[in-house]
């Protein structure tokens, strides 16, 4: 069986949207066997184990510093694998520490064919600042790639600006259609509301994301001050800003209107979304925004900002409603627009659901990625 080496800063069980997407894709590509070279980062994780159609090889000491060492230890492990197995393609999941490792591998194996996937969601100026003195080598990741897959047109344009000499191919992330469209028991959804301490008549705005600045959760909390008291906020997720957001909620005297659910398993997310009325994430930056697509699949109208890759799927008044970044009052107006404009809510649900089923199905996405791998 043909082999593909994937360089990724982290991998299961340490996951974000990019890692989930990689597993969804590789599990559907049975033509190849995938080897994921990643940093160990946490103690207690096995050096080698299989996740679906990928064998994961963890490098380092089980500490956060491992990601910095990935271009050294990861390349050494990859060369050992390549010595035993025929490797067709190397694949960098994002232009990150894994991207540096993939670049170093190509210095040792100049004939290697390299696919670069861009899933970045952080602001581009933040990425540039974080790269710092290594900017010259960072640019070489893009220059060396034989092919680039970007999950949005925004990231495709970035690849060209960073020096990729070809034409990036936009292939978005997808949604587990079966999971997010499965019927939900109405009594179980009512029980969730009771568990959260909200009534069946309350209007629930839900967000699902890491609690970090770029996702604008603080603006979403402030937006409640512009909404009637029966509008409440459900926050699914955890992150560095959790304590700050709790303090903000107390300062704004909104503790009875904001529910922090903490981090949730992906299996629980469909029922949480379905128990709510509107999805909103007022992002300051976004590579694409898989959480929006999952909410659309469940049957929720969505609110987002016109930044990054969000305009790829959100057409105002058609598949969602736009609000403005860093503008809580704009968020509140978008929420009331969905609730008060006759027919708008139903239009957003029907067209959003259809868009996800047609354009963001993992089966079709995996097939397109497979074609890219074969082409290089």
C-alpha cells in the first residue's frame, strides 16, 4: 500500500478543527496508508498508535517544548519510516511547527513531493508576529510546496502572497452530515434547557468555540445588554479567556443570562445546538469556521462577521446574517433581525442546510483531496 507522511504539530487526542478534518479525510482515503508525525506535548501518550487509517508517531518528551523540537525529532522519525516504506507524498497540516518539519524533510529528501494544507484561523498579523525572526524560513514552506489546499479563498490568497508559485485549490472542511442532521428527541432537548436553568420560552443564542480573543465571545456577552431579558447565551467551549469572560459576565450583571457549558465532546454538540435558537460567533478572524457549518446542518440560523473565510458560505439574508466585528450592538441587531423579520428565520434554515449538504459533505471533500494527492 502507498504511504503518505503527514507532519502535524498536534494530533489525536489533542485536537482542534484541523486535526478533526484530517482524520475525517484520511479515514475515507483507503488507497493510502497515512503516517502522522507529531509532537507528543503531553505525558502518558503512546509513542505510536493507530487512529482510523493513520498511524500516529509522537516525538519528544511529553512536554509543550516538543513542538519546537518537531523539525528535528520529527524528521528523524520520518526518515526512519521512509527507509522502511515507500513514501509517495509528504503532507503538512498547516504552515506551523509541522510545516517547518516538512520543509526540513524536503531538504534531506529534495525529490519529495509536498502538499501544504492551510487551516489557519488566527489573524495573519498575529501569525507573522509569532513567526518573528524565522519569517524567511516560514516563507520557504509556501515556496517549497508542490501543491496547496486551502479551506477558504481567504487562505488561498494568503498562500500566493506568501510565495506559493502555483494556483492554490480551495477545498473546505466539511460536516458529518449524518450526525448533525439526525433527529433529536424533543423531550431530551427540553431536559437540556431545564438543566441549564432556562425556560422553554427563552430565546437561546449559542456559540461553540475556543474561549480566546479571536472568537469574540466577550462581544457576544456584551450584546445581551442590548437584548430583552428573555434572550440568553449558551457558551460551549473552554480556553484561556474563560475566567475573564466569567468576570465580564458578573460585571455586566448577566450571570442569570449566560450559561458556561465548558468543553464538550463532539458527540454531544448536535443536541446542544438543537436545543438553542440561533448560532453566533462574532469572529475577529477565521480560516473558515466549521462551527458555523455544523450549526447550519443542525438547522440553526447563523450570525457571523464578514472576515476571513466566513463570506465563502455566509450570504447575508440568504444563508445567514452578518454582524460587525467588535460591535456588540450590531450582534444584538442581527439577533433581533432573525427573530422579527417575517420569513427570514425559515429562509436561513432551509438554504443553510441545503448549502451544507451540497458543498460541505466529507465524502466529496475527501474525494477531492485524493485527487490532489494523486496529481502530485
